[in-house]
C-alpha cells in the first residue's frame, strides 16, 4: 500500500466518521443545518476513498479496517467513551481481515 493510499483512506475515514458525528449531533439537537453539513462531508468521503484505484472489493475491504480504527478512536477521544475490551478485540479482528485482504494475494496457501 502506498503512502498516498493511506492518506486517502485516513482522510476518507475522518470525513465519514466526522460526517456521521455531525449528522448525529444535528439530529439529536434538532439542527438541520448540521445534518446538511454532515451529508456534504459524507459525499466528500465517497470521493476520497475512491481516489485509490484498486479493485472495488479490495478497496473497501481494506478501507473498512481503517474506518473501524478511526471510528473507535473517535468514540474514545472525541466522545470520551469507555471502549469495552470486546470492542478492541473486534477491532483487532477487523484489522487482521484488512491485512489479509491487502497482503493475501501474495501468500502461498
């Protein structure tokens, strides 16, 4: 994976998680403007993630691992949530899956 691909994935994940957080805040606070801002952020996520020119299944398979990591970190540090150990374990499984998708074609099974 190139550095540029990582940058696009991290930017896309920040836009997707951030967009969802803004929509959540808008819905819970009855602020339709925030819902609109979140929708725009989600649109830009779609552009950012698709800047990486890989097969679609590999692209989103690996991206899910980056997204899940950013989502859990947002929960922990932005929303100040206590993350249950089972969530950290689940995240590790998702990351392992992303690594298998990324590097699996080079493995001799």
